[in-house]
């Protein structure tokens, strides 16, 4: 992982290895130290704690309950592994969740087992929700495979199993992440980001009580990848080409709710723009496509993100894989660096508690499919966290 003058690969590796053994942190760096050393974009900032290091499949989704239970998703759409696709981290050990029968590979009908857990969240009642994208690498998505799963951690019982079906579901769908809003609908409304394994992204809205679902904003610019998009990952400039992708690409992917659930924020993966729409409108199944399109708000440019999360002060956390960082967008629109660390390689799932923001580091840009058949990933894959309000952050005026 090469870096700019003054910050060598050897130093990166020493810091990386020091963090695997435990909860290592990096010292806060004064902004004055940036001059005549390395560029500010390469300088470590803040502190990063390693919660867990995984030698098996790469992690994606992350959710943490108010009493500290940690749940992690390990999808199979890029790596057909035989481990649990949904697991609870207990005492440093991964335990299949809600049980081995459901989370490990089996010959049960797709509707009754978890195939490929991706995005995860909790609702305001503390219940766990996950999106099963239903995809095993190299195979079509079977009927019943893609679904929304709700689990009550108080009982470890499944409280919802909503299969996603046509026309909301498409053959090339990549049901990537979700948020659950309990302020609309009898039992709440789920919003799913379908980033698409092809070129057909959209938002999917699901009424939890009835299972009614629909696909919206499929033709709106806010859900689409930006043509000609240029990403810079690990120092390498990469141009978006849907026919031959050289890095993870797609449409609407990052998704989060405002603290009061009145707004749904989202962004395409292959984009740097942040959008929002009123949940009162998007949860209304009578709203037309024209009404929805007219209500989309463009909040301007941010960083390229694979994950978003919101804290109780309505601050939005942003994965920033181009900068080895987690950033934060404040309600007034300005963006600041929360933590920057060379171990932050393709930050994916985000989850904000009252005290910390958690992030999975899947190294997805290093998959063989993006690197001429070479697997450049370097296990272990990390689950990390940083405090929401640690030492003063680096602030931008974006």
C-alpha cells in the first residue's frame, strides 16, 4: 500500500501489525505538523481501536445494541465461504446468529435460511434488522433468497422475514443496505438500497406489516452511478466502467435516517453527492414517481462513501475509502475528519452508538475480480471503532 513522500509502506505496515494484537491507537497529530512532512491527506489523525480481527471471510454489515451486543454480517456474493453469514461477536468469538441452522450453509429452502447478509441496522426499539442479498458468487439469486430479516435480540427470535419479489426485485438486484423507520406504517417501513449487480439501481420501500413493496426512483439521477466517475484508491486512479469494473461500483448504496426518522439520506456508491427525501413521502405508496423525484434534495458534494450512519445529534458519519478515513457531516453541512489511519482499507458498514462509530474493513477493492484475478486482500479483516467525540477533529469548509 504505497503512500506519498515521507510516509513509507514500512511505517504503514508497522502500524497495521501493531493494531491487530489489540486495541491500538494512534496519537493525535497537530495540524502544524503537516508542513514540510507529509500531505494532510496522508497524515494519521485521531485514534482507532481494533474491536476484532477476522481471519475468515471479510465483514460487511455491523450493528451494535444499546447494551453492547455486536453483530456482524459476512456476505457470500463475493466469496462463497462456509462460515456464518450473520454472527454475534461474543468474547472475541463469532457465534452463528440467530443460530447455526439459519446462518450456516444448508439445504433448507432459500426463504428459511440466511444466504448472504449484507447491510444491518437496529430500529428505535433496539431490534436487529438485516438485508440478505440472496447472492452466492457465480450463481443466480434464487426465489426467496433476497429478503429483509428482523430479529429481537431480547429473545433471539425472528420477528420478520419479508421476501423481496418482482417487480421490486430484479434478477440483477444487489440489495445492499437498509434502514427501518418506525414512524410510518403499522409496524414500520424499511428502505432498501439496491445498488445492483448490473446497471439497474433503485430504492425499494417495504411496508413491514403487510410485506407490500415497491421500487422507486429507478430512473432518477440520485440513485445512479456517475458516468466517467474517477476514484483514487490506494494511490491508483480508477475510472468507472460498468462493463469492466476495476473497483467496487454501483448505484444507490449508502443509506441512513435522520435522528428523528423524518429524512432518508442516501448516495450512489459511484458518486460523491448526498441526497435526501422526506420519509413521510417515500413511505406513502400513493406518491407518484413524479412527486418523489420532485422531492429529492441534493445536499451537494461529499466524499465517496460505501457506508453512512447517523448519531443522536443528527451528524452523519461517512466512510472515506479514498482517504483511509471516517469523516462526519454536521447538520450545518461542514465536513470534518473523525479518524484517519492506514488500516482503513475500503471502509464498508458503519454504525453509530451513543459513544462510538463502528466500521468494518472488508478490503473489497482488493478482490480478484478488480485486480486481474489476483487476490490482494491481506487478512485479518478488521472491525474497528473510534469515539464520536474525542480530541478536536480536522475540519474542512466543504
